[in-house]
C-alpha cells in the first residue's frame, strides 16, 4: 500500500470513527454506513478528480488489503503458541 493510499484510508477511517461511533456493523446495513461516509468520500473524490464510485472501490480494496495485513500479523503473532501444540491442529487461528 502506498503512503498516499494509507493516508486516504486513515482519513476515511478517522471520519468513520467520528460519525459512526459505536455502531454494530453486523446490525446496521452497509447502505446506511456508506451514506454516513458519503460527505468525506465526496470531498476526497473531488480532490482526486475521481468519481465517487471509483473512490468507493478503491476504499474497499484498501480496507481488504489492510484487513489481510492485520490478519497475517495476528497469525504470525500466534505462531509461537501454535508451534508448541503437538496435537496436530493449531491451537489458535485455524
């Protein structure tokens, strides 16, 4: 992920923390969540001369990339625990 993309993701996520607060993403429809993010996404799209749809796709791609990286870090951090388990299957993170 480039520095520019990292900053873009951070900007949207910081805005999301402010406007979405402590909502349960499992219970609040994605359409409602996106509508709340619309102002910052429109602002960034205008700055980058992108369509809102293209920015949304970029945002979702960056979120996926960040999620995979976080997931890998967790998996790596649990590796020591899993290496000590001799039951065949990993103790954590299957």
